[in-house]
């Protein structure tokens, strides 16, 4: 009888942190969209103008970013290298989308400068996640 030893690698703690963060963030974001569009959250007038200006494409693009992050988090948790592609897709779409919203939709009036600072923090975090996932892929940790 041939016995083989299957080496089972532990997930790095950062994989756990990233996965949990993005899974909960996706749930929170989708819940926020639901509450905004069903009237469960009272919006300030500037916020109402902003959300009323969003088209189906705008909302769809936002959902694409959320789902891309969610799939990336699940793929990363499962130690799959496709996680890199989903996180990079999310970053690129998010950057283009936010720039479009700032210049064409009046995002700054809706969220203020601190909202953009928060978005910058999100970009930097997601960029760091992309770099980390790529490092895991290159080192052969992600399959």
C-alpha cells in the first residue's frame, strides 16, 4: 500500500483578515444600497440628488465592484490565484467609476471631501490587497 503525505498549508492570517473584511464589506454595501433605494435611510438633500442621478449602469457598475471584491475574497480564502484578477478588476473599475462620479455626477457635493479621503483609503487598501495576492500567486501559495 502506497501512502502519500499530503501537505496541507495553513492560510496566512492576512488571508483570513482580507477575506473576512471584504465579505462583510460586500454584505454591508449591498444592505446599504437596499436601504437607500427602499427609503430605509433618510438622505440629506444633496445625497438624494446624487442617488437620484445614478443610472442603471452606475448602479450596475457599483454592484460589479462589490461582487468582484466578494468573489476575490472567496477565491483568496480558497487559495485560488484567480483572486488576483477579481481584486484588480475591482480596483480598476472602482477608480474609473469614482473619477467619473466626481467629474460628472457631483460626488464631492454628496459625500464631501472626507468621503473622498475615505475612498482614497479604500483604493490604497485594495491596491495593497492586489499586491499581496499577486505576491502569494508568484510564490506559489495560490493555486
